[in-house]
């Protein structure tokens, strides 16, 4: 994933290094990971979108690209599911208050 550690300055130009093969995954994964790497907590709709895209990518990796990493994907998917639950709860609370 692209994170704040992926930034470097070269001859006055800001360069973003993306270590993944961008042809395989959605650019939304990098955008979401990049923003989160700065310590920002995404708003609930963004968290929903980011978590769904991440879970889809992990499932795709397990089936099509890198099946040997499935144990790691399971752990990461569990983390994203917790974020989804938190976002749903926040949205539900906000709707109830309306």
C-alpha cells in the first residue's frame, strides 16, 4: 500500500513510490491507505468504501494472485470487518439522531 513513507523529494519534486503493481489493484486502495497513514481517521462513508475495496482486493489476491498469503489476508480482512462495523454503527447513530 502507498503510505506517507512512500513520499520522497528529488530535486525539488515530490515523488510518490508505489511498491505494488498498480495494474492488479484498485487505485482506491492506495488513496485510502495513503490518507490513513497520516493518522487521519476517515469519515464513516470513506471508511466503508475503503474497507470494502480492501476486503475485495484481499479476496481477489487469495483466489487469483497470491494464494500463499491467505493467512495474512484473513487477519487483514478481520481488521477491515471491524472498521466496517464501526462505520456502520456511527452512520446508524447519526441517522437515529436526525
